[in-house]
C-alpha cells in the first residue's frame, strides 16, 4: 500500500505544479480520468491527495488573511495611540 500512496502523493504534487503553471484549476480531474482507466485504486488515492493539498492551501490562505488583518489592526491601534500622545 505504501507504493500506491507514494505514487499518488508524488503525482498529486506534480499535477498541482503543472496545473498552477498553466492556470488550469481543474486539470487534476483530467489526470484522474486517465488514472481511472488504468487503476481505480490509484485514481482514488490520487484524488484524496489532491483534496488534502487543496484543502491545506485554503486553510493556509485563511490563516494568512487572518494574520494580516490582525497585524493591520495592531498597527492601526498603535498609530491611534501615538496620535493621542501630547506633542
């Protein structure tokens, strides 16, 4: 089973790289179709790896957005406090 998982993981990584480079956000579905014709097991493992990676990207984007918002709020608060200081 390790070979299946390793192959699926590497293929998912490679597919996402090509997909990103080409700007085709559903290319992985075409790869899955090709896989499904040859190995349903590899197709399922590949799609799982893709879903995990896409979910991780979304979660990271969410965290980065929240972090940037928090930084901006802290900076605004600091500027506001500084503006209130006597000169």
